[in-house]
């Protein structure tokens, strides 16, 4: 009551209308900055709204990733007014429905690396890990780095599909390796060494390995050595013609000799045949999916403007080239080459405190493990080719001659390759007129 009287007296003395004060206060409230922190999970998210000074505008509440709930979220945020910025973590693909919906509604959306949120201190020594606490922490992060928040720009459809295909190819390759190792272990019990006779590079048009197709037909050593060499060679010739493989008599003789020397631990019976046939069919099915995925990656990558320049780089083959373009994305979203190297996690940040400065530094490994794995493969290819005119090889060879460890000069070569990639692709993209989908 006393404060109300004092306010009224001040208004009467200064000649200020009370309505104008309320209007001005309302305008100040509407112009206030408002941070929306979203802790994203698979089917639902936790949303919290904060303002400077520790003010919690809206306590954390749950939002399901459905069209109705997302529409209600948009309506709720629009009622807040003022300058609103929405921040969420880059968690798998779960954040994408929220980011696309809110951006379409006209909000400023920023998708931040989860490491930055994890390392951000919420000014508390208490270790608290709940969805509610995380949403408040993300909102506080948004207020702290208000002017540095990068705006979310959706990836070009082709790049998004290529990246999805790349991740699928990686999962298929892992499954194929596991099935292949299982089949080799099985072959050691019926026809040991059959996988060593044929080269893994020999494949059918469907992507089948030749030794797998051979083993599915000649699934036991007795299928070979119980007949004469001439009879087996004729049988093998007919099989190659039917399966469209090249027939070589020396290979047939090598197979026959290997079957004679091999020792089987599983009997030649119908049960063993079913076991081996099913294992071969499973591996062939995965190989077909792998082949189809690789072809689709090539097709999608060929639609990107930098395809020709990337594929001309040594180490970028029919598999590694599209994966590089998929994992790096639009190279223009990185402000410099150091940012790209840091994104891959192959940078060695300094470690110094007081008079101490570490002489042995390790790579950060804080970037994309998928890109880092591909870069290691690229470095291996360059090292294997050993072309003296290649800058990356010369750099790795120099490190190797200095006595550096294998992993040291391989990672150094990967970082060198990335710097060349950034300079080459960036310069090329500047010469062609293409819309930039940069994620600044």
C-alpha cells in the first residue's frame, strides 16, 4: 500500500500518466531477450525458458515429438514476445523435427555441439543430471553466448541423403565383416583355407565374393577331393560359366590340392550343408545391400558441385570420396582450415600451465569419428601408392624418416589432407555459381 501511494505521488509530482508507465513497462518486457533451452531425447523433449538475472519464465515442461505437441509449443513461445532464441543439442537426428518446426515458425534456432553444453558450467558444484536440469542449463548457455550462437540452416536435401547413406554403408560394412568372419570360422571346420584361395577383390556384379559363392556350392572338402582332378575341373568350369566368373585351370588345381590337404571336423551331412548354405546366403544378401548402397552414394555425390574436384584427389576413391563429401558437408560452413581439422578431431591443441608446457601432445578426438576413420583410410591409400609428387605422402614420409610412430605420421597426413581439401574445394566453389547452404 505504501509503495502504491509513493508511486502515485511520484506520478502526480512529475506529471506522468500511469497508463504510459504501464505501456513502457510492457514494451520493455516484450523487448527482453528470452532463451529457450531444449533437452532433446528420442520421442520427447524437455523445454525451459529463461531470461537474464536467473529469471525462469517457464519452468521445464515436456513436449512429445508429435504434430499436435509441436504446434502447441510454437503457440506457447509466440505468447512470450521479445527476442527469442531457441537452443538445443545436436543429439543424433532427434533434434531435427523440433528444429525444422521452430525455424519454419520464424524462431531463431541454434543447434549446438553436445560437447559444448557438457563442458559448460552452470555455476554449481552440485552434480545434477536430469532432463529438467539440462534444459535449464541449455537455456543458461544460450544467455551466456547470446551473440555467438550459430543459426541453424538445414542441410541441402542431397547432402542430407548422402550423409544418411554413408552412415548406413558403415553399418552394413560392420555387419558384413562380422558375417564374413563367422563364415570363415565355419569353413575352417569343413574346408579349411578356401577363403585364401580366391582374392577378395574378385566379385560378381551383385557384389558377391567369389569364394563365398564357391563355398556355397562346394561346401565340404569331400565335394572336391572325392572325385578326380579332371572331373572337378570340368565341374568347376561349368560352375564358373553359370556364375559368370572367369575360369582358370591353375586356380582349380590349387583348390583341389587344398582340399586334399585339408582336415574337416564337421561331417558331410544335410545338417552341415544347411548350416553353411544359410551362412553364405546371409553374407551374400549383405553384400548386395552394400553394393546398392555404394552405387547410391556415388549417384548422390555426383550431384554435388565439388564431386569432380574431390574425386580427382589422391586417396578419394569410389567409396572414400563420397564418404568424405558426406561427412564434411558443405566446406564453406567452416570459417578456416583449422576449424575443419578440429571438426575431424585430428588437431593437437596446446597443453600449458605456468612454466609447464607439454612436449607430447595427443589429438583431441573431439570431432566426428566417422570422418576420422575415413581420413585414416585415405592416409593409408596415399601411403600405399607412394607417389612422390603427392604433398601428403611427402609430408608423411618426412615424419616417418624422423622416426615418428606409425599413428603419428598417419594422423599428421590426415590433417595435411584436410587442409589441402579445404583450400582446393573452397577455391573451386568460389569459381562456380552455386547456392550456399553454409551452416555459419
